[in-house]
């Protein structure tokens, strides 16, 4: 096999690997990145308070929750699914973290993995509803969104759970693992899981089948891939990120707020879409999603610094989503 | 049929047309003339420029240079709508129908009759459609939902839609690709009724036998250029094919017959489904090509899908190499070495947006190209390149996106997928549908080679010459049942059609005595 490969390589002219598709996908990410730079530069000139190291770190920090949710959801969306339950699911996971660690008194080293697994369990249920019961993803996860919202309130008795007495819990988000660099741990966690996810998406069977199912589910099934099982795996995998986001947000706030999840799902989906992932499946990347999440953060941060009211920030974000997706279509040369 | 007096002035005249797309010269000095009252066949391999020419004529694209004249007047459509208004209707190979709407709604889509400008006038819509269908002698119910119709009937809807504009020129792109012989006869009847001294038809097809039956002249194009035009009456098929591919095609010999004595690899007994199949039994031997013949809707595809577990079966026993197996889904089938190549490559076979290597590796990804869950891209690419070389897949590289390949090469990619999976049993459903003559020949040779290597092949085909040429035995189906298994020696076009049109409740032996003429029974479909 190796002999064959090197022979093939020797015969191959240098330009042959450089296909139009590869170039275009590279360009596409570059352009999303370029717009991030443009927006960033704009704010840097617009406000003297924007372009500072502290603010840069603050932007990264505020990207963490949306970014974590968005990275998980990227898998679901590439497989031509959708997950609306990630926002309230995250609130439920935050509450569960409180239940495990504060109420039950488990050490964080056990409570945190349990919370992440709980998120995975929610994803598993989503996956079963979608793949086995054949409920359309939009409906299945809409139902889960409502269930999670209600359960978060029921379990917590509608009151926040505070982690004040748990030593080290808030450090998961706010601590600084790397001394002197001043980067909060939450950012490092996001970078680490993104790198891992990128690897999984591009280099493993899970990632390959995620793209295949999103491209053509029926053809993939007829090719002998157990699509049902892999779809469950994709939703369950994305669920782990719901759990992780629940841990990160509760650690950042020092408390589990049962009523704060709603709306995060749409921001996360927006990040995925701005990052060039197609809602019809088969296309997308983790790098794109991270850039998309950063664009949202930079906009929120910059507009806030420029003292633009919250209401207008949403108007502008909405317009950015439209422009981003339209620009993406134009780039691809689609009609 | 030709109106000799008008021959001097063509109905449609195309002269010196050039069209380029970025990086590709699609047409160069293309010309074509359609006479009044004639059916002109247009033939050429895939990629010869037929579709581009159609897109220019239908106003989807604009030519870089050259002239178009319709009935002597300059013809420059700016949109498909405009083309229709100017008098050219095109029926594309892939239907433009809305499956959830009714026949009447589809025919008049975009120009529905209204009352008071805003309200839809459904009654008039149905009445207009009924009148139109009646005038065209089409046996369709205006209220039927299009998605529930057979392919043949859907095509009738397309034809009704096209003719409702009362065009001067009707262009049909591969109109018979999905039709059986009886349906083709009905279609030809329609075409003959349409052609009058002031109209004409351009008929794009790969099937030479049909062209001989319906067309007056045939124009051959190749590589975006005009090659020749011949009177059909004086043209021999090999000559046309040679013009088309630029070389003579050697037609292969018939298979030497039954592979008696060879071990039975697959034995299917009493396969039944809820919808259609009743008690389907047959066996498949090592190194055999087992043809499956029958009319559209006879249940051949259903047998394949039930066999690989893509659709649930109600009853049936499948024995694989002497061992009874249960196949619950296509993953089971793939694991047992049974691969199914669907008739609808784009929908069921390919990841169109993914590249060649991703498609080739899809089935065997986990067995052959992973280590601890990680994909071994180097091995995968090398294998894809090797199999692309063996099958002579024409692609700039294995990184090419599947949708950019021609039909024949897409089919080869699907075949490659199953070869890489190392399946012993391959089920080909219409392996050469929508594939040009040259590539067809390659697919045939490939099937023969695979059989010679000891693979067992089930080949479902609606083209009898294909069945006759390749099959060692032929299973003939009708209305969900096997009506006969013919040995190569006894399989003839007439024989197969006879059993294919047999109603299963008739005693086959009795019916055989009657010697019913082939195809008659189904000619006048409801």
C-alpha cells in the first residue's frame, strides 16, 4: 500500500492536489476570517477602549459558552440535523452540576464529568427520537428544549444554586492554568475541545459519516453504513458539549441559573451558519464555527463599548447573519 | 412526414454557435436545422454539448456568438418563460414537477386561472386540464397527485405541460430513459400526433432502435461540435455510433450460457413484501450474471431493495453460501458482501457534494481505511487512485467533487465503492441508465470481467438488448411475481416480453400456448 502511494505521489504533478474545491473551501474560511479582521479593525478605530489586550481576552472569554455549544452543534448541522435544545439544555446541565456537586456533595472531579455525561444523555435521547422514532430534528429538539427548560426549573425549585462553598469550581472557568498569560481556563477548554472536535470531524469515522449522512443519507445507508446508529452517536456527542457548556457557564457565574438558557441555541446556530456550515448538511468546519462565534462576540463587545443599546445590537447581529449567509452563497457561486 | 416544400426554410435554424464556460469550451461552431414537420434526433455522448445547446434554446444561458432563427425570425430567448412564449417547449430529462401538487396544478403552474385577480379558479383549472389531457389522448386524472404517479405518467404530465403552451418546436431530452417498451410506443404515438407541417420535434436519445422508429433525420454532435446529419432511413446504426464516439464499437459476443455445475451462492425462496412482491424465488450462481427483466413496476427494484434490507420484507428465506442469513438493513447486507447499486445514482448512490475518494471509501471505510477510529487518508487516497485507474474513471483527480463527473463516470464511482468493499454479490439496478454509448460499452465489459473473476451479479435492466447480451440466465417478473426464469439459450426479446406482460394469475403454460404478441397487453395503459 505504501509503495503504491509513493508511486502515485511521484507521478503526480505538483498542482494536482490543489483542486478547485480545496482552494474554494480554504478561501471560504479565509473570507470569514477576513470579515472578522475587518470588524475587529473597525471597532479598533471606532473606540479607544476596544483595541486592548484586556478587551481581547474579554472577547475570547465571552465567546466560550456560545463557542462550546456551537462546536457541538456543528456536527449535528453538518449531518443535516438541527439542535434547538442546547440553550435550555445547558441551563438544565448547570442545574444538574449544582445538584451533583452542591446538593449531593460530590467532588467536582466526579460531578463535572457526570454533568457532561448528563448532557450526552440528553443528546442521546434527541438522537433516538430523531433516528429511531423518526421525529424531524426540529420537532424532536424543540420538544427537548421545552422539557429541559421545565426540568431545570423543577429540579432547582426555580432558585439558583450557588457554588460558593465548593472550592475550585469557579476556577474551571475563571482560573488561569497558564501563569502569566492571563487567559482564563474556560478559553483554554474551548480551544482544547475545538481542536479535538476538529480532529474528530476531519480524521475519524464519526466525522466522515457526519459529512456522508448530511450529503446524502439514503445513499450512505445503502452503502452499508448503519445510519441510525451514527445519527444517535452524533446527537449524543453534541450533547456532551451541552453538558460542558453548563459546567462552564455555572463556573463563570458561580451559580446555576435555571432560567438563563433560552436564546443561546439561536446564537450558537448563528455562529455555525456565519462560519459557513450549510443548514442543508454536508458542508462545514470547526474553524469556521469558531470564527463565526468570534464574530458574534466581537460585535457584541464592540457595540457595547460604543454604547449602542442592546436592542440595536440584536438588529445589527440579525443583519450580519443575513449578509454572512448571502455572501457565502455568492462565494460558492450558487444562484 | 417531411414537408418538402418548406425544407428550404428551416423551422429552427442554429448556425455557428459558440459557448464557453470558465475553463470549458462547451460548444464550438454548433449548427443544427430542424425542418417543418419533422422529428430530428440529436445524438452524442454525454458531454458532447447536448445539454448546453438545450440550455441556450430554452433561454437559461445566452450564446457567446452565433445565430438562432425560429421560422426565419431571429430567436433570442432571455428566460425559459420567454422561450415558451416564443414557441419552444423543452422537456428535460429530469422532471420539473412539484410532487405534492395535482396533475392540473402542475400543468398550469405559474399561470393558474384566477377570478378577481387574486382567487384561484380551481374549477376552471381542472376543466382546462381535463380538456387538454383529452385533446392529447393522455389517460390522466387532473386531480391525481403527481408524486403518486408512475414515472411514465409523470412524464405524460410533463408532455401535457409542454404542449399546453402550443409550441412550434418540442424538444425532448432522453424522454424514454425511464420507460418500458409499451410506454415508449405510447410516447411515440403522442409525438406523431404532435408533428404537423408547421411544427417539429428535436428528440435527444441514446437508443438507436427508437431513433429509427420515430425520427426522420439524425444529427450527431461530438465534443461540442457538429459532426454530421443523416437521413434515418439510409443510416446504419453502427455508422451513427461510430460518428458519435469517433471510433467503431465492437459489439461483444453473447455469454456462453448457463453456468451449470457452479455452486449456488445465493438462494432466495418466497420473498414477499407488503406492497408488491409475492413469493419471489430464484438462485444466483458463482460467476453468473443473472438478468432481471420486466416492465416498469414489475417489482425488480423492490426485489433488490428487499434483498439488501433497504425495505422490510414480509416473508422469505435467504441462503448465502449454504447458510441461512437474516438481512435487516443494508449494513447487514454489506457485511455479508452484498452490494446494491441503485438505478437512481444521484439519489441513492452518490454523495454528490463529496469528492471521488470519499465516495469510493464510503462502504469500506471502517473495514479497510481506519486505525483506532482514525481515517487513514493516505491509504484511502492510494486505493481510490488505484481503483479509479482500473475502472478508467475520467476525473482530474480523486479530489474532484462527484457532481462534476459525467453519468458514466459517476456510475463507475459507485461500482468502485463496492469493489473496494470487496463484495461477492453485486446488484446492478439499471447500470447504464443515462450513460452514453461509449461508457455503456465499458460498463458491459466491466460486468463481464467481474463475473469472470467469480463475482455474482444480479442485473436489473429495462433494456432488453442489454439483458440479452450480458445475462447467463434471465429472471422475468410481472406484477410482483417471477413469471419465468429463462436460460440464455431460450431468452429472446419476444420471449421475455411475453413473460413480462403475463398477468401472474394466468397459468404461464396456457398463456405461452396462445403465443400472445409481445407488449400488446400493456400497450393501452389506464
